[in-house]
C-alpha cells in the first residue's frame, strides 16, 4: 500500500479511535409543559388579571390614604374613581401642609383625569392618560399631563376593598359604591332655581 493511501485511511479512522465525549444529560420538561399546559404561576396571574378586570367595573369611594414619607403633613383626603369599558376617571382632593421659607402653609392639591386602563400579566393596574390635570407643582399652578403618559399601581382587591399602591409606597384604599338614585334634595333645588329663572325664548324655526 502506498504511503499516501495509508495516511488517508488513518485520517478516516482517527475520529473512530478518539475518546467519545459524554453528552450532557437531557433536561426533562416539567409535566405541565409536556402536556401542553401553562405553568401554575402563569395561570394564577392570568386568572387574577381576569378577576380584577371584571370586579373593577363600577364606582369606588376613597376610604383611606397613606403616605409613608410624610404622613403627618396630610390633613384630609377625599377621592372618587370609576372604571367602565376600559376607561378610568378619577378625582382626588388632598388637604396638606407645605413647608416654605416663611413657614408652614395650607395647600389644597387636586388631581383629576380620564385614563385608559389595563390589568397586565402580573395583575397590576396600568394607566395611560387621555386627559388629566394636577396642581401638584412647585408653584401650585394647574398643569395638564401629556396624553399617553403612563404609570401603574400594584393592585389588591379583597372583600370589597380596592388597594392601589404606587412605586413610592403611597397607598389608596377604596370601597365600592352601589348604584344610587338622584337625591331628592337636588331635585327640589333645581325646581327652585327654575321657578326663579325666566324661561328662555325658543327661537321660531324658519320653514325650509
């Protein structure tokens, strides 16, 4: 056999003579994945998000407000929020105390707005501004938020109490408000106003 042929045969046999490397053990997939099911934690969050989306629908009155940074500065807080068909509207009124270079002064903060809302895959409430306003600014002037500004709240809803907590730890608790009738006192007040107000003349429409 010629030397060239012998070298070729040795080259072909070299891979067969080399020690075989052990393959890493095959990772077994969780039984849920093998059966085509979602992991239990994923299913939990999806079910929780669906529950929140359904139970949020309606109107809620603020019951408690906690600011862990400066709780002693909060004198009084009132608020109202409504969720309906993917929109959230709310009004928040806070009486607080602000330190200035001439001493303490009372400050009335107002926040109001309409938002698109969504409960994400972690069951957090996410908001995107449609039209919102606040006077929580350095000079106390009302500022309009940019449409599309987005933020979220960690959300918990148990026993009829909705708890929203932001990234700074401010926590708001709401209780659901059942549908109510228009107050009789308001109806009487409107009738009184009508009786003391001249009727507007309705302009006669010209024939077409």
